[in-house]
């Protein structure tokens, strides 16, 4: 009995969600990330996005930033639903060493077997596996053919310098363009599907 297609349909997707400036920077010259435009429309969309997600895969720097932001009482007061999600969702942190800030639901891996780690998350997760931020980790995952979809939130700002979105990428990755979402703020969400191991396409978050 051939159950390949059905098995593929059940396979959880891995998507990476990152933001960048119009001139392609993920961070400003001083490492700042406070230049993004995040309004009510974006937060409503992002809340719908989180409902797809059953697990997070994060780089260490992003994990440290998130652990600080999403455990703060002020954040819980402002964004209660997303805060509840971020604290409850299982999180896997990829780090080559050093201390990781304790945070509910966090598991640490050295990244020595990313294909195995991603396959475990696909198998065990109740929803899609999301890589939020973590541009260096995303570049590595792309090189290894482990990302099903890129979601890039392009902000209408020019930084003039900083950290390039895919600064760590060492190999060419061909992409197929998907749906585009334009927000009233001027933010534009671009979706791309890397060429490589394919899970079936899904309808974009409206």
C-alpha cells in the first residue's frame, strides 16, 4: 500500500519568519532592532500566525531576547494572547555553548544534527515548526534544505548599515515567490518557497 502522499500531507511545515529593512538589514549598525513598524493590524496578523505553530526553533541570541521580552509583565499586559503562546510553546534553542536563560518549555541542543533535530520537531509537534528571528540559524537551515517557507517582513526604512539578513549564508539558495501581504503601515510580507525537500504548499495566513 502506498501511503507516501498521505504521509507528506501530515508532515508539519518548517517556516522562518524574519524582518528586515528595505536595504536588507536585520539589525541596525549598533545591533538595534527598535526600528520596525508594529501596529494593531500586524499584531492581529501575528496572533493568527501563532495559531499555526506547535514548536519554536531559535538561535541563542534570539532566545535570550525573547526570554526577556515575553516574560515581562508589561508585555503580558499589552499582548496577553501572544505572550501566553510564547511562554507555553515548546522551544528548542541551538547554541554552540554558553549559558542559556531559563525559560519555560526550553530545550537546548548544540546543533550538531540539525536534520535530525528538525525531523524530531516535525514528528512531535502539534503544529508547524517556526523559526522566529534567528537569521544565522535560518541561513544554516536553508543551506541544509530544512526550511519549507520563508516569511520576510519588509519594513519601509533604510538603515544604511548593520547586520545583513542572511550574512551567514555561504551557498546559493534558489527561491520561488509566493503570496504578498501589504499592511497599512507600509510593511510588506514576502513569502518564498526554497527549492529543495518539499512539503505540500499551504494557504497563507490571511
